[in-house]
C-alpha cells in the first residue's frame, strides 16, 4: 500500500490493524490533512494518483520477460 497524495493536498496513509496475538485484522487508509503533525513525514513518501497509475502501467508493460520466466518455472515444477 502506498501513501496517496490527493489534489487538495490531503494524504491517504495506509494503516493496518492487528489483533493482540499479531494476526492481521485489516488494512485501510486514514486521511491526514496539511497541518497534521505527521503530515510532513508522510508527504516525502507520497505519490499522486497519476504517478501510481503510471507505475502500475509500467509494471504491466515491462513485466513480460519476468512473467514468461515464471510461467516456464511453474511448468517445470508441475512436470
């Protein structure tokens, strides 16, 4: 999960909730506005929605070689 910087400057920061024994209960985003004490710390790690879309597109487009290698490995494991 990534920190998402919205057009109005609000940050959506991922947050996980775990049980007392460490089991993951869920993941969600919390919104942090400019002026929040944690804002500057998270701002450095944030991406705009457009930047995240571009990263996803590049991953899909540039992933062909890795996918072929994985599928060949998987086929070898199944025989």
